[in-house]
C-alpha cells in the first residue's frame, strides 16, 4: 500500500519518552510542557497542546539536564494534541 506522504527522514529515529520543556519568546517567554515521542542525531519529535508553533520558529528546550536551541520544522495538529518536529541547532 502506498503512503499518502513521502518519507523524508535521512536519520534513524529511536522511540523516546519523558517530559521536555519548550520555551518560546513571543515577545514574552512561554513555556510549553511536552512529551518526547522520538529522537535522532539531529532532532526530536514532541507531543504537546500548543498549536501556534510555526515552521522556522526558534525555541529553547530542556530535558533531563540537557538543553539547547532548536528550530520548528513541522507541526501536525490532531483533535487531542499537536506533534512537532524539531531540528537541533549546533551552537
């Protein structure tokens, strides 16, 4: 059966779990509590309840002592949650 979308991942993803905090500056700081879905060498996917993230938006993240900056790559909005793909920026 053909998928309605094309697979564009160039890296292997691993299932992940745990809470991750995403911070967005809107002009004021907003903290989004999210749950990791999967990770790769250069990014991660998280599930949350904030539908207003947009592709290209820069965010900061924290999870279990790790922190960094990432770009929003895509959003999928479902009835009960939002899934977002993030690309981790190397600084």
